[in-house]
């Protein structure tokens, strides 16, 4: 697979992710939602300081640590993608890695720069953020990740006989995410589902080696 093709995949994912985030940030106030298709697909604007699907590390230190981790992962990803292209890994595996890289880069841009280039999106006063204000809402590396994709396909109250959760509302799928999160998830899930196909020509890959050793009855420590 050519480097140009991989670069194009990454560029398209990051561009689509950032375009949607900028649109949401400059047209919605935090907490605002609009139906797209029925009740099961909504654009619902939230911001989070954590990982994909709203998972968090605590406090300012956790936020800084997560941003630096994303930065390190993106830097490592550049060299890793170059390596697997040169070693002619399976095309599908390279695409999956490109999707994971693009997702990490998309969220890294939010964390690094959004605090500088956007004003605050306040849910309390219904404020819609402006781009490139005189003062941003946060410093470098402290931006919040913009999420907006919400798919409450099932929204119901659980029967009272259900242990622990009976009588409570249940949503599926409840997390709100963005295109970058989706890109990462698709890449990771596809690697696990198609790992034998992806690594058939590269039996030295640690996943394949582990499986081979287990099949041969060798204890893997």
C-alpha cells in the first residue's frame, strides 16, 4: 500500500472530524441537541476532558497526562505506519492502523488547540462559542474534546422485576462520541476480528506468536 493512500485516509478522517466539531462548536451551545433521523440519531453537543466516549482521568493533572499521552501516541504512530508500509503488511491492517492514528490525531487537536481558538460554550446561558476570540476558554494542552454523535436506539424504563436497575431508564447506545472516537473503535475492533487474515504473512507479530505458542502447548508468560 502506498504512503500517499494512507495519508489520504488520515487526511479525510481528520478533516471530516474537525469540520463537524467546528460546526457544532460554533452553532450549538453545550447541552443542545437536535434530531437527525427520528429519535434514535441525534446531534447532541457535549465537551469532555477525558478519553473516548467521555471516560476521564481526574483533575488538571489527568487532563495534561492524557493530552501528552495522545501526543506521544501520534508521534509513535507516524514511525509505526511508515514501518508497516515499508514491510508490506496486509493492506487491511495498514488501513486499520491509519484509522486509529487519524482518530488519535483528531482528538489531540481538540486537546491542544481548542482552548486557545474557541470561546466558552456555556450551557447555563445558552452561549455559542466564537472561533478565534480575543481570549480562549483554556490554555495550551487544556482544550476539551467536542462530542456530538448520539444514538439512543433504545430508550425505555426497565421493568421493576429487573434486579438492581428495575424502574430506572435505560439507553442503548448511551455514550456520546465523535468521528475520531468512531475511527479509533473501528480500527481496533477490525484488527481483533481479522487478526489472522492481517498477520498471516507476518507470523512474528506478537498476537500471532502468542496464539501459535498456545496451540503448541507452550506456556506463555
